[in-house]
C-alpha cells in the first residue's frame, strides 16, 4: 500500500495527486491494501484527481484510509474507490475515515458485497460531504457510522447505478446507461 504522511505533506496546504491508479495490491497482515493518508496536524489536505483505488486486498481497510487531523481534509475528484476486498472482520469498507472532512466531486465509492459498507466513519470529528455528482453505493445505509456525532451530508448523492464497463478487468469507464452520465459538475460548494 502507498502511504501519504507528514513528510510527504511538507509545507503545502494541499497535496495534489493526479491520474493515480492503485490496483491489485495485497497486504497479508494489518491494514491498508490500497492507500493510507495519515498526517498529524494542521489545516492541510489532500486532493486526489482522476484516481482509481480498486481491487486491492488486505485483512482490514482494503481501499482508502484517511486518518488526518480533525482540521484536515481529503477531496476526491473524478475518482473511483471500488472492489477492494477485506479478509478480516473489521473495517471492510472501501473508504475508512478516522478524522477530518472528506468531500466528493464526480466520484464513486462502491460496496464490496451486500454485507459490507461503502464508507466507515470512526470519530466524531469525521465528516463526509457529497452532492448529486457523486455516488455512494447504498446511500446512508452504506455508511457505517461508529460515532453518532459524526456528520454526514449526502445531499442528493446517487446510491446506485454506476455501471462500469468491466470492473473485473480493470475498466472503470462508465457504460452509456450509467446514472452518472451527465451528472458531473465542474465545482461543488460543499463545506462544513
């Protein structure tokens, strides 16, 4: 798994990664088959643009794990987190949020199976914001909110209908009848 930590954050207020594909990594022990973002303090954030974090495997937190400070943020723009498989019983979601704010724009967070969650939110300082340009499979029922004080604002985010061309073969382009076709936005106004 890749890790973004305090050293990689440097002094920039926002670390931007574009066109990153994290596919088919396997972690046989511990956490984080795909990507872990973990940094200590500050109003810093990470913006992932045109990223795919798919088909990774680990005992826990197989997709994207965000463990920033309560004042930190993660923005997912035109990105897909899907098909990440956990062999453990804890933290089986595609997106794990410990602290901080996560904003979605034109992005898809899928579920791994009917028994899993799309997103797991751990602490009261964790916030997830999404609008009509994004899809969180399962909607509110697809979010495991471990702390009742966590904030979830899905607006009119879609809950089904991503329809990828060939996810098993690694093709995450949208099929012509996907509910996401035409739903994209240039910007969003989501804030806490």
